[in-house]
C-alpha cells in the first residue's frame, strides 16, 4: 500500500532525535568522517552520501523523499529557485545542435533560457501552440531532444493534453519536462501520465508563505544522478538547508491550502465572469474556458489563480482599478496566504519582458486564504471606478 497523503506531508523522511517533534534543520556546510576510508567511500558515492551541502544534506533528503512521493517519482532534487531547476532539467538533456519543442508562452525566464541563453550554445527551440498535441508532433526535427510543457501557464492558463503530448514524445524517443507549479502534485501528477521530469517553483504553493525562493525537480533515480553530477554540482544553484526546512513546514498545510482555494477561487471567478465591466475570465475550471473538459480530466481540483480582461479603453483605467483594491497586494509571484494582483500592463515598458502577446487589459489574480466574500466585495468596489 502506498503512503497516505497526510503521512507523506507530515512524517515521511523526518527524524525525531531527543524526541524532537519538529524535524531538525541540518545547518551545516559539510560532514566529517572518522577515517580516510570512510571519507573516500562517501566521496565515491557523492550523489547519495553526505559530504558537502552543495550536494546532499539530511534536511534535503527529508524534503526530497516527500516530493518524490507526492509526484510519484523515484527521486527529487532541490535548487535555489524554480528557474535554477528548470535550467538544470533542460541543460542536462541537450547539447550543442539539439532542438527543443516548447509550449508557447512558458514562464518568462524559461522563455529566456530557451530563446536567449541556450541559443548562445547552439540549442534551437520551436515554440508551439500547445492546445493541439499535433503541433508538437509537427515541430519535431531529427535533432529534437525534448518536449517542454507548462500546463497551465501562469498568465493566460492554456493547457496541454499531457498524456497526448507524452505519447507524441515517446513515439519519437524524446524526453518530456513539465513545469507543474500551478497545479501542485496534489492537483496534477504528470509523472503518472509518463512525463520524465516534473519541475516546480517551490517559491509558490509548496513554500506557501511568501518567504522562500526555491525550486524542485522530480524524476527517476538515474536522471537525478545525471543532473546531480553535472548541472547541480557545477552550476551550484542549490537550496539552503534552512529553506528546505521552511518547505518541510510549508508542506504540512499544503493539502489544506489547496483545498481551501479550490472552494473560494471559483466563487471569485464566477463573480467576475458575470460582471459587466469584465470581458472574459481565463480560468481552466470555468465553463467558458475552451479546455474546461480537459482541465477536469487531468487536474484533480481548481487552482487559486486566474486572469480576467477588463473592459477598459485605456491603461490608466486598469491602473485606477488596481490601485483601488485594498485586499489584494500588487505583487508578482503567488502561492502564499495573501491575495495578490498582477496587471499585465506592468510588463509594458520593461526590457526584460517583451510580451506583445499579453493584452494590457489582462489582470492576474491570485487568491490567498481569505474569505471569498471579502475579496468579492473589494473587487466590486474597485470595479466601480471604471
Ligand atoms: C515563479 C515561476 C517559475 C520560476 O520560479 P522561481 O522560484 O521564481 O525561480 C517557474 N515557473 C513558473 C510557472 C513560475 O510561476
């Protein structure tokens, strides 16, 4: 029998020396040995042993075991940020002259990794509309190495049919990577559908308290060893033990938080979808979403983030609306306890975010742990300014 969800979140991999209830934080940069022979053996087995914290650390191990169990993979590996995890997953599996097929509009820095940074090393990328799996198939070339998915993306919320994309990849002997940050392993388990590497920005739901930047990848033991011995150790973008400990704490309430926002978010979305000043809502679990059926098929429950398009004639109107909100912080990121708003018009004028595809009337909303009624009342009063 596999471990229960509450056992994984609260017990798996933890230690209780001296009867400590909370699992210890191993805030140490290295580990000492009693003999040269012991030290030699630890070094020879560095992908598994405790030698140096730019490697393994017992606090990492506890977190890795939980994350692998949650995603249903053999292993996991921890990084300083989601972007570091994405970069390691991709870089470990391409070489000069390789080609990647990526869903269009991935996370902004994933986009930069593929179109700018790796382009300097001769890696080619094709960005495809991921709503049709055949678009991935058509973009495959003899030098294609992997398919990169992000379902849904975190601003316009298009999905990919994960099982269908994996089938395309397998037919061509390609690896698949997915960014599963939005859904969390509690709402979507891509490895069950055959995805090889599942990546998360743990800065979001897994941390859950807006106090950690961290990344994770979940994969086979062999893939973990491969990445560990190359990108993980050489680029060195590893997690701090304290951040791993904070993520262990975050996991304790992950199920509660994910269930809570699955109740509240659809209420807020419904309110906005009916409001005359709102042109459209972009939310996989709203019946107006063109992939609503697919969302219900491959995701367990609704997530806590969506976008909507205001009926605004100029950017100043969008700004006025956002500035009037009192229960939503104007901030990037998401996954914490507080509700946030991120208007797409913020991206206009930034050299790092050339996103002509993002309509300036779009506003992204992240629903925290507040009551839906309070958030709806705030949105209602702010919409009156339009
Ligand atoms: C935030 C985010 C990332 C990057 O993660 P960091 O922890 O900020 O480096 C990657 N993918 C998605 C979908 C994200 O939201």
